[in-house]
C-alpha cells in the first residue's frame, strides 16, 4: 500500500516538474521572440532615422543657384523645384523693369550697400526682384539670408527664401536665363538669381558674390540682374569674415555665424 502511494506521489511530482519545465520553456520562447522582435524594430528604427537624416541633408543642400553640398559646392541653391520649360504661377510682367537701370539700397543687418539693377540685360529677373521689393517681400517673409559660402573660389550670400531656410514657394517660378556669363565667373558684387535644375525654376531667391566666384557653366549658369555698387567691404568685414556655422568644423557652406537678414531695401 505504501509502495502504491509512493508511486502516485512520484508520478504527481513528475507531472509537476514537467508542467514547470514546459512553463519555463514557454517563457523562454516568448522572451526570445520578444528579443528578436525588439531587435528588428531597433534595426528598422536606425534605418529610418538614417534615411530621414540623409533625406534632410539632401533636401537642404539641394536648394540655391545650383546644388550646395555639406562641403563647399560651386553652385548656389534652388529657389524653386520647378523642372518644366515654362513659367508657373503669376509671374510679374517683365515690363516692370522698363528696360532701364534701377538703383537703390540693400541693408543686411546694419550693413548698408548700394545696388544697381539691370532692366535692359535681365528684364524678367529685374522685374521680379523690383516687384517683390516694392511689396516688401524681402524685408518681411523673405528677409533671411540662410546661406553663406566661403570656399577658396566660391564666396556668396544667398537670401530670399520663404521659410528662411532655403525652401518655400513664393507662388511662381520663371525663366529663361538672362545675362549669363559665358566663362562662369561672377565678379565680386554680382547679384544673381538662384535656381534649381531647370532654367525655369527661378523665383524669389537670389545671391550676392562678395568675391570673384566661379560657378559651373555646364548647368546653364545663373541670371545676373544687378550688382553691389558700394558697401561690399563693410559686408565682408562684418558678416562674411565671421564665417559659416559650425565654424569649428571648418565648414565652408552653411548658415552665417552671424544671423543675417534684409532689414531695408529700396529701389527706384
């Protein structure tokens, strides 16, 4: 009788041990599955973050009269994403410039520069700039100068974007290119239209070269519609020489260390 009870007890204990073993195995399997799932999620997260970071860099550095890169690039950034061969939106009439020379003042922070606009050689670009200036676009919405370059042969300041970072849509884009230098050289004081890949992607953004600058002519070049007639040395000394953010990394293309805005603009 005792032997029978012992056998039942042993069998019961064996069943209990088996249940506990199976329970531990189930927990272990669940933990392994969760670890695998978490690892997959973590890897996907890293991939997504890397992709977003890459997209952000590409997006930012493909916007000026050309395609700026994280390192100095011989091209200002796109003003519009238009790639068509025709004007888009309500482009100001090219007759606004009246085919004549316009003069005025452009003040960046407290640096006042005299400017001249060529309504004869670049009637469409000059008309767009004059129209936006008279509507106070450049002293309100498009006031920020978001990009400075200080490479050895690539020195410019780019302004006029809608979002202050090189992007945004002013509501129109236009072409074709006008008054483009055949040698790709933009002398110090040149005022030209920024654009994307298309000759018809010009809009509100423009750039000023503060030293002789060489830009690739293979892309078609950039419309020169004006020049700085005075005050450029003061701009160089007070803004350009401060460099590009982050200056500690030796960057030559990025936001100015000294935040720069168009505080006043007059044309007549």
